[in-house]
C-alpha cells in the first residue's frame, strides 16, 4: 500500500474499528483506469473490521441493494462504484443512505469526474446537505511514478526493462495504472519476446481497452466537432487553444465550440493549464489511425505551419508533419535544419536518428542525399553512431554521382567511426587513406584531419614510423588549408603522439590546445586532444598530472557537445582507478559503463578489461576470462594496442595460474609481437612481466631474455615511470626463474633486490596493487634463499599460479606461490603437478627457523602485502600471501598439539577455502593457490558446507554473505 493510498484508508479504518466514532464519507474520484475500484477492494479487505457489514453497490447496473434500510442499525461499510453512471432515482436512494450514516459506519463513493452529469457534483444537484456528525473527505488516486511502473514491469515481464524503457512506459501511459497493466500484458504476449527496450515499448501499439474508450468518446461528438480531437491526435502532445483550433481548420468560433464540447465529453482533457490534449498520451495514435487519409494529410500540413510559428521552431516535429503531409521538398529542408540545430546544441544522437531514417528512405533525390549524408557522418563521429549509421553511409559513399569533396568527407567520417567506435581497424584505415587522397586537393583541411587520424598509434597495425610520416603530412596540409579547427586537430594529434611515446614536450603541446576557444569545432578538437593526451599519460603512469588533463577534457567535451569523447574520458578514468587502487565500487562502475554502451561494446573496452583484471585479483577466474575476452562481443585482437597488451597480460597470468604454461607462452609471443611491431614501448608495461614468466616457465629462456632486452632498448631514456617499474619487475622475474640454474641463493637475493626496487617505483606512482605484488615477490625470494630452495621455472609460478606442494612450490613474481611446502597439519595427500625439469630442486620437509637476519623483515613485508591485498579486495592474492606466511610463522605458544577445535564455526582455513570456492575457483585452483592437495580442499569445502548448512557452492555463497 503506498503512502497516499494509506492516508485515504486510515480514517475509514478508524471508524470501522471504533463504533463510537462519527461516520465518514470518502469520495474517490479519478479518470478511467486510475485504480478507484482497486481502492474500494482494499477498503473491503481492511483487517480488524470483521464485524462490519460490507455492502457493494455498482451504479448504473442493478439499481443498488434491494433494501438499504436494513443496514441502518449495524456498523456498515458502503462501497459505491461508478456513481457517474447513476440515474436520478439511483442518486436519490444513495443520498438517503449517506444522510443516514450512523456512528461506526462509513461509505466510499467512487466516480469519474469527467463523466459526471453535473460537473463537480458527484451526488447531483442540488448539493447534499451533510449531517454535522459526518466527516467528508475526498481522495484522488495518484498516477504511478517511474519506480512503481518499474515494479509492475518486473512483475509482468520476464525481461528486465531499461531505464529508458521504463521512462517511456510512464510517459506514454501517463502513469494510469490500468493502461500500464494493459500495455505490459501486450508486451508480455509479444513475438519475438520483449527484450526490455524503449523502441519495443513505442512500437507495441495501443491497448484495446484504451483505444475503445477514446474512440467511443470521439464518436459521441457531433461530426462537426470531431476535427478538434483529430488535431490533438495529429499534434500528439498538449497544445494551446489557438494552435489546436488552427490545426483543426474549423475557424475560431466553431473551433472554440468544438473544444468546449470535447472537454465536456472527456474526449480531450487539460493536462496542463491552457494546454489541451489527451489525458493518456498513448490514446493519440488510436485516434490518428481512424482519421481518413486525405483529412489526416491536411491536418499534418496545418500542424507543420503552426509549429513553424513557435520559437524556437521544433524542426524535427515540423519535418515529420511535412513528411506525413506528403510535402517532400519541405520535409527534407526541415530535416536539414533539425539536424543542424540538434548538432549545434550537442544533441548528436537525435540528429543521427533523424538523418538515418531520412537517408534510408527509397527514392531520395541525389542532391538531398549529398547534403544530408555529411551531416549524419559529422554527428555520428562527434556523438555516437549506430550500426545502421555505418550501413547507410557505406551505401551512400558508393554512389558515383556524389561530388568528390562530399564522398571524401563521408569516407573520412566513416573511417573514424570504423576505427574509433567499432574496432574495425583495417577497414577504417583503408577508408582514411582513400579519404586523405580524395580530399588533398579539394578540401586540404579535411585531408589534414584524415592524416591526423592515421598518425594515431593507438590502433594495431602500422609501425610508429608510419604514424610519424602521416603526422608530418597532416601538419603541412593543415597549414595550407588555413582551417583553424583542422589546425587544432593536428595539434591534438601531435600532443597525443608525443605523449604516447613519452616525449617530455607533450605536456607543452597539451597546454597549447585552445580549451577556451568559443568556436565549437575548435573546442571539440581541443577536447579530443586533452582526453587522448590524458589517456596516454595514464598509460605512462603520470596519474596525478593526467587528472588535470582528464578533468579539462571531460568538461570541454560536455560543453562542446562531444559525447564520444566523454565516454573515452570515462574509460580512462576506470583504468586510472584500477591502477591507483580506488577499487571500492569499481566493478559496478565498469558494469554500468558496459550496460550504457551495450549496442556499442567497443567503446566500453576499457571497462571490460578493468572488470576482468578485478576478477583475476578477486579469484573469480571464470568471470575474469569472460571479461578479458570482451564477453565475446569482438575479438581481443581488435583492441587498441595498449589495452590489448593489458588484456593479454591478464589472460597470461590466468593461464599460468591454471598451469597452462604452453598456452600462456604462446599468447605471450603473439601479444609481444603486436607491441614490438607498433614500437610504442611504454605500452608493454602491463604485458612484459607476465610474458617473461610464461616464456621462462615454458623453457624458452632465450625469448624471455629477448623480451627484457627489447623492452629496455625500446624504452631508452624515455620518461615513462610505469614502464620503467615494469622493466625492473621483468628483470626480477628473469633473475628469479633462472636462479636455480646458476647460483640459487645469490640469484634469489638479486631477484629480491630487483623486486624491492620495482615495489619502490610502484609505490611512488602510486600503484598499491602492483607494489604489493612486487613486494611479495621480494619477500618470497628472501625466504626461498634462506631455505636454500631453488625456484626455477619448474618449481612454480612467478605470477601467482601457485603449485602443488610436493613438486611445484613456486616462486612468484608479484603474486606467486610459496617456495616451500605448506605446513598445514593433516594435509598429507598432495597430487603432483606436471613438470618438465628432469632434476627438480629438492623441497625440504619443513621450513627452517627464521634465524637469518633478512627473514623477519621478509615475513613482516609479507604480512604487509597480505593486509594490502585484503584492503584492496584482492581475495586470491591475500589467500596466497597468507598461505606462504603460514609456512614461516612459528606455532602460537600455549596452543595444545593438533588442530584447534572449531566444532560449530568455520576454522580460518575453512573460511579461506570457502571464500575462494564461492569466488569461482575450482578445487585444483584453490589447491594451487594455498599449497594444499585437491583432496584437502575438498574436505575443507565439505566441512564448510556442513557447518553453514549449505546445499551447494552457490548456496554457500549466500550463507557466507556473498554473491554467487
């Protein structure tokens, strides 16, 4: 029961539960379908009133109860519906009943105010003389708001409705409950099944009950008065009196009379003061469909002229009326003006939708296509395209009759869409090359824009030298053109390319971008430059400095109407939050971004990758692979180079964690080839450490050395702090994996020192997660060195793959496994993991006492890493670090021998295993992480399920307070 309805029921409930309280009369008024009858039923079902007699009375059907006098002496609740249908005799009987209400009795009288014979007098004229003891109230059921419509949709439909669909449901129905329910019923029976979009809501049509009501009211009007209702249907929205009469064509006097009559019969309503139309907007199409064709065309023509007199002119509506009137010339002219107006005010999606529909019309004059197509292309590039945009433009660009300048401009914008918004790089690259050649002589400014796009190294394919040559050509073309927006575009390209290559001059170039320019075209190019430069700065590791660029670019994108760049900036921010450890709510922000761009998944590729990396850290490996693979929306080979390298690093780490070493090495080779071919070496930062480990563990030490060597040479002396930290990390991994084959102890201590250097570099950025990973590597290497245990590529995972305790204890680079077996009492059944080393380093039966001076410091560092992982929410990493700690910490003094008792609650180990299990890891993956046997993991999970009463792993997630 909502609050408004509850306030209407309370006075009656009070009377009916206390027989001494004076009688109450409640008038319930509302248009058809607003829930009056439902309210009467709620009154009939009021709890605590069982002794009260209920008398139902539906007016206009049976004349009322046979003997109203029989109920005078007992507490009675009168439920009277449809009073607007009562004749005079029935009203007299009803008045007698209400006048004679006794204490402890009440009456609820429902009616439609628009259908009362005497407006405002539900009981007829003259007004009833109410007894002094009678309390008289009036209640008007409120229409449903969006939240109530959403709940109704969730109850009626299997599919979830988008926010836009719910909003459209509310707008079309006016929130009238009966209409909402009827429309949802139509959607529920729809074939193909309803998928929850606003477009489906708009296309479903008018429910039969609503159509019959509005058509019957229209038909009840004299024929001479009906055109005013038809005019309202053609306009489709409430209008002022003069405008409505002008569209009807009736003239001032006749139109005024017709409007009054339509209001009296409820054929029309006054939704807002001085605005006349239908009480339920969805009624308009039902009436419009019944207007004879020639009459309807005349109405549309008059509507176009009437709307053309508004200020500002709603050109999109004017265009639609001209089209419906059959006036092609005026229609296309209005479309052009509507698109220009929408683009100028930043409403690019509206412009795109209007132009798509128009250009898809068969038989469009060639000159009109040549004028409208560039408008579509510009709005789609600046705003957000749809797949249909690309199809329409691809068809138009093949038209041989197009002027070369127009065709070149269309190719330019089509190429930008294919590359930036769809990930179709080879196709987009070819389109841009052709556009640059076509425009070079006729439109050098646009040619410069095409060349600037070709200078971006972000896309896979061409090498850095190729991009630099295109930038030189773009600079020359822009200078020749004298086109200031194109000069700004080239400056944006120069700043972006310089920043991606870690050129210190990039910061000065970014300052030259005209962020305060009043020319919208220049402002949009400056916004693009700021956002792109900020993105490249984030990849370099300049998180604080990038924040200023990102804020300026986001603000300018919003002010200049560039939603595509706003989305780009949001993706950059997600990456920045991942690296700087701002993880609370980050998964939800990624998923919201993906949902908001569901029909353009490539735009959200940053969000997919960040969500996947989070899933890896949280131990949700199944979800991790899905997100890192872009959930199948497009191939990861289509990702921009730095993002593709980052995704590949995550997938390599995941493969190593699952002991899929050869697959990890193969992926490392392929991903490294892409980065090396591009030649922008700072972008190797998120790939190199994982690639080095994968190649080393696969026995390809030469390739691992080549990765480190090429990475070092490629970086040179460039100012790229994240890449420099990653290079140190990669060297640490290489030193660690090679230690057993050379000088085990000295090699491990060298690796530990490199890990410490990497951790310090990451702490300075700051990057708390990678700092903890590399600090963990340093601690692990020290502990392994003090145990005189080798940790080569066959001894375990350097990146957190974990190992089985009897054969692969692991070393770990950032997130690796313990180099010594887990001292978990009772774990006696370790299953061996595969190994290619014919002489694996022997593993001691127990860890030595921490008597080396470095050991306590390493243990303290490892404890700090476990805390850092826990604070971040990196469940898998925290569990691995704690597992290694348990192998080195002495048993607590005073604890009796054997296991502590945890009869009814989960032991720490059971809780740890259970948490990893509900995160999605298999028993073998948990075993590898915690250095247990799969059999032991199985026993821990069984005990956790028994103690919590869980029936399955999914149920265990609920019992532990998590989500499956």
